[in-house]
RNA sequence: GCCCUCGUAGCUCAGGGGAUAGAGCACCGGUUUCCUAAACCGGGUGCCGCAGGUUCGAAUCCUGCCGAGGGCACCA
């Protein structure tokens, strides 16, 4: 609709230009949905924008435009009325025929309704989760995972070829400490009377074997892994000093657990990219050499430095430590170059706010190496606070108070978990109210959406029971109740909402929109009966209910939330 | 000190140049012989953090200040 109006409007507006008052070349014709329904279905502010250029009163310009549009004329099957209002707005009201056509379009498209081809032929890589396998996923990882997964869904709905990638590093210090922690625990099983010591963990102290690393991992899962190794191998692993088998076992076990946690959320990654491969392929050192060729790298104090001070930062940044070991920035640059070299048109990263400082360096590196940094986009999300009884829940990584994503899902369920992570803009701090989340009632926004869907399914079941006949000759023009046309108008916005959410990487727009759909449906449901009305009207309303179910189901599907048929 | 994000109703948050600033929760009241009442309807005196600026028009953009969170390592 907006495309059609834009064409007509552009023709009329270009006729307003005179030699003394030419129109700006970059004049954008904007349409918006007025907040107040009395102002019509679409509105444009061109007349006000042109007032300065044309040196005329906005309302007079608006009137000329309206006259021009009506002289064209504008398709009466799509547009019912065009008015000048307020300071110079031009308001359009849709013809009912347009709404009926849109409604049949929803039913015809079915599960594909709301999807588009706008990203067809483009490949996008969405990198998310990317937690190193050192322990179970936390609530913070949960927001990352759900956000990234839904952004990937949004791209897929827009026709992009999407790859979901998990980046990890099993070669660093973290993983070595993990292996050492497991080994120490294992030795504790081999020699239960061996020496121990106490490590303080928050307010408590935990007893660990003497060989346990100072900054080792204290979680109970480490003990489980060690115990399993002991049961399988006895003391056979104790002879060797190598931590390798312990690290391997831990990594395998933890990855299995992470995959299981993600699977509960309906998340399946396409690729796992190991940072180590960037070393094995020589990409890391190649990146240093290429940056050096470009003149952005120098040696000092035994380390290799990146001249970030020439790129708007206060200080230069170390790429390779004097020990010869790279800092994480270097493989990060190599990794992002690899994303673009693999042929992705767009690479989206999902990062917690604590990583906010790292990516400008990566973008600069990528740019210097000759790639367009606008092909990399970073979504930053702020931290999550769990709230119970009005009090924040302490989430210590060391103390096992309330930290894992699995615990959260056990308490509130998978659908609620996903929805709560998605219902707020990612760049605001998220307050996760456990009391509200657990409440299986009207207060819980997830249930409100799911209930609307289930309710429609109930109507359709009932219709079948009473032997309702769906005939093909549905006369949608019978849908002229206020709540009916309001509902249709909302339903027709799904494509725009999904497209906009994909473009801005803002899944919460879909969540906000689905509530509007459910509200509009409930209002319709309240005023209009379906079963029991005369056949023609009942069939038309049934069509409207089915279209609503389609929109709710498709929207929830993008969010990765189930659309139950009964509740 | 510097950088990023945020500051909107009692609480949690939408809205991010446009017409009278919205929703949920909480609180008060009402609606069911009828397809799911997990619903619907009614009830709001908000310096849109503060002060300037840009604009025909600012909650929205710019600058400064105040407040909250996060980041500023040869840690990841």
C-alpha cells in the first residue's frame, strides 16, 4: 500500500515544483500510521516538509496535493478518502475492499504470511551464545542465546540465507584451568585421604584437593565429571601429569550440557567455530603481517602493538604479548575477516555490554584489511537481573545461588524464558520478574498471547463439532463491525513488523506487536459471536479468526515460542 | 578522567522529529442463559532527569550538567 501511495504522491508532488522553487532531490516521502484512528490509516507530512522550500502555507500545499491525487485518480478500491488535517497532514483512509483483499491474502499465505523475500540472495551469519565450554550456561548467556536466535529467525523470515554460529576457544588459559580443576577433583577420588585445603567462595568455604588451582572452577559439575572419569578409568589417569584428558572430558561433557540447554530453548547452531582453527590455518599471524604491511603495527617492549591511537582511541593496543601469545583482539579480527571471506554479506554479533569496548578495534582491523566494516553489525544487550519478591536475586558465578539457564527454565518454563528475554529492547537493562514469570495467569504477557491463540483453536474445534460448513464463497464484506476492521488492520502489519525488527535487530518489536494483535482479537471476540450467527457472517468471522490464528502462530514462531491449541 | 547504554505513570517498560505521550502490573468499580472470564469495559494532576540549542513542530536530534549500569590490562 505505501509503495502504491508513494508512486502516486511522487507524481503529484513533482508537479508542484517551479523553476524558482525546485524540489530537493533527496525528498523522502514518509508515511506513518497515525496514533489516533480518527486521523485515518496512513498519514504523510510532505506538505509540511515542503512548506519551507515552496514558501507557502503547509495546509495550502496539502490541499493542492489532495486535489492532484484525486485528479489522478487514486484507486477507489484501495483508498476510501484523502483529507487535509491538523497543521498540514494528509490522511488516507483504506477502502474496505482493500482490507478484505488483505484478509484473503493472509489466509492464502498461511504459515508464510508475514515473511518476505527482501533478503533473498543475501547470506547472513549470526554469531551468538559463544560461551567457552567452562560450565553450564548462565542466565546472562540465556539473553544472548535467545536474542541471537530470534534475530536469526527474523532474517530467515525475510528470505536471507542464515547461518547460526557458535564461536569458542578451547586452547586458552580458561580451559587449562578447567582441566586442572577436573584433574584435582579426580585425584581427590583416587586418594580420598589426600591433603585438602579451603577456598573461600563468597560467604562460604569449599574444601578442595591440595592440587586444585587457585582460580579453579568450584562448581559441582566439575566434581561430577571427575567422578565419572574415576568410575571409568580408576586411577589409571593419575600416573600422567597431562591435563589433556581431563580438559577433553570436561569439554565434551560441558558442550553436551550446553547443547541440551540450548535444545530446550529450541536453539540449534549450524556451525561451531573453534578459535584454534585460526591458529592452525595461519590466519592469526597472517592478520598481523597484513596489518603491519598497512603500517598499523609496530613492536615495542617485546610486544606487538596495534596503533589504535591513530584511530581515535587514547592508547595503542597490544595484539601479541611479550610472551608471544596473542591477546584476544587479534584472533577476533582474524575471525571477523574469516566471516567476510566466507562470503557472508552481513555478519551480526550478539555481545553483552561488558564487551562493548572490544569491537571498535575489530571493526578498525577489518577496515584496514580492506573489508567494508558496515558488513559487520554488533547487537549489544545489557545485563539481566532476576527479581524475586521485589528483591534482586544474587547471581554469583562462584556461589551456586541461582545462576544457570536450566534452573531458570525449570522454574518458569521455556516459553516464558524466551519471551521475557525478548520483550524488552536489548539495550535496556532487563529486570526478570520471577514472580510474574511463574504466574500462569492473565498477568503474564506470554500467556495472554498463547491464550488468544488457544481460544481461536477452541472456536474452530467447536465449529467442527457442531458441523459448521466452511463454504468457499466467503463474503468478507460482511465484516464491517468496528472491531473487525480494526483487527484486520492490525493483522496486515505483520510483514512490516517482522521486516522492521530484522532491519533494526529488535525482536521486542514483534513481542509488542503480538500483544496488539491479541488485544484486537479479544475486543472482536467480545463484541462479535461467530458460531450461531447466520451462515454468511459466521463464515466471514471464521475467516477472520483463522487469519488471526495465522498471525499469532507465525509471530510466535519467529520468537521461538509455542502456540498451543489448548490451555 | 575517558568511552558506551539507559533515565517516560507508584512499579516494569513501549514510543526514538509530527496531531490529545501509551501498555502491562498494582489499586477501585462493572460485565458471563452464549464459541475458553487466562477475557472484556470504565477509572491517570506524568515538570518524558535538568538546562540550553536546532526546527513550522522535540519525549524523540545536538551540547552541557545530574543520576544509574557497564567498559576503559601484555585477562577472556
